[in-house]
């Protein structure tokens, strides 16, 4: 048996698996009768790198992009959060225009791959995942009637999707690992799910988290690291995946400061003690006031 993790596709039918060298008969161009039909029924799941490319294209912050251009959904029964492109009430992508895609240069992975579906598969007992592809045939898409044959590999090159796969690879492997772990892991806590969301999609919040003193007190990272992630979204995003792997899967690659956990427990104890003393003081004042009121 094998495990797989599917990345975005827009169809529910059972696909035929294709190898990288397999040929597909397909072409898409502006003059085609169905031009824009796919974007008018868009169901586009985003990867972490898609978000960076799109928010930079639009010149907005990550927070603004998430708020105005995406909707969250649950990727599996454990509630692992995913992000999709927001559409209008008729299901049309907000980026489609009469001229085509208004963010074409930075369109998401799923849009580049279409009509090829993409999944990572891991054979039982294997440590390496392998890419597998399948063809999505939908009635509205007339590209399959065009007279052009192209291999999956050449199509990926033409659509410039390789850089996306390369950058998203670790994150996609993590999804595969989560899926392979099966039901024994169970539904993660709400805190873990929020942590997953932040590390995967919310680059602004991740930056605040990493630049925070309590992060610096916990992890052994040098000044160069902080200089880089303060400025560079991509480096930060890739670090977010490492952090996820370490925190949720115990794959330790980020050195933890010695005694960091003990120190945090001590600090927490101090805070709790201060809070306890403050509560005692408030209680005393209340009692004194009650006695004064009773005597007056
Ligand atoms: S991002 Fe562009 S290509 Fe993708 S669905 Fe929207 S308009 Fe179409
Ligand atoms: S050929 Fe397919 S992918 Fe191209 S515009 Fe038409 S529906 Fe969309």
C-alpha cells in the first residue's frame, strides 16, 4: 500500500496516474473558446510559496493578503488548516479579467499545473516520496481537443512550476508525513493547529514570533539568522517549515538552548508568584474596606 498527499486540483473524478515522461494532448491559449472558463469556477488551494508570490505581486502584506484574498478550510479530518483563493459569489477567482489572469506571472501552483494533477506518493517501507501526476478532464475545458502533445515534464517546464515544487518540497513532505502517521496521532490541539497555520501561511505573525525575546531565549540561533529572517520572507517561510517539523514531528534541526525549558518554568513560576501576591493584596484591601463599611 502507498500513502499520498494531493495538492490542489479542481476535480473529484478518479484519475489515471501518469509518469513524468507521459504525454498529454493539451493546449491552452487566449483564442480558445473556453478562455477563462476554468478561472470562473476556481477552487484553488494555496501552498506557502504561492502566498509569498501573490502577496508580493499585489504589493500587500501577508496579513492583508490572507484577510482579503483567501478563505481557510480544513485539509483533513484532523482539522489541519488549508488556505484557498477567495472567489466571488459565483465561484469566479477574484483575479480573473477579460484579458485573462491578472496575476499570471505569479499565479499559484495549482493554476500552473492544471489540467495536470500532482501528488506525492510514498511506497510502504520507503523513506523517499515520489512525484506522481494525473490528468484532469473537465467538460468545460476544450484544451484537450487541441492538436498538441507534450510530456508532463515539458509541461511543468513550460508552466515554470519546478521552482514552486522545489521550494514547497519540505512543506509537502511534511503533509505526506502527517498523512502517513494516520489516525494514531489523532486531532492535534487547537494550539498546534494555530501553530501550523502560522508556520505555513502567516508570514507576518511568524516573523513576530521568531523575533520575540522568548523565542530567542529558547533557540540557539546566531545574529545572522535574525538579520536574514527579519528581511527575507522566503528564508523565514522555509524556517517556518523546519520549526513545524521540529515542534510537531520531533525532527530536531534547530538547536534548543540548554536549560531553556527549565528557565521558562522558573520565569513562569515567578510570574505566578507575583500574580498570587497581587491577588492576596487585592483580597486584603477588599476585606479592610468591608470592615470599614460595616463600622461606619
Ligand atoms: S489565479 Fe489566475 S489562473 Fe488562477 S484561477 Fe485565478 S485568474 Fe485563474
Ligand atoms: S483550455 Fe482549459 S485551462 Fe485553458 S482556458 Fe480553457 S478551460 Fe481554462
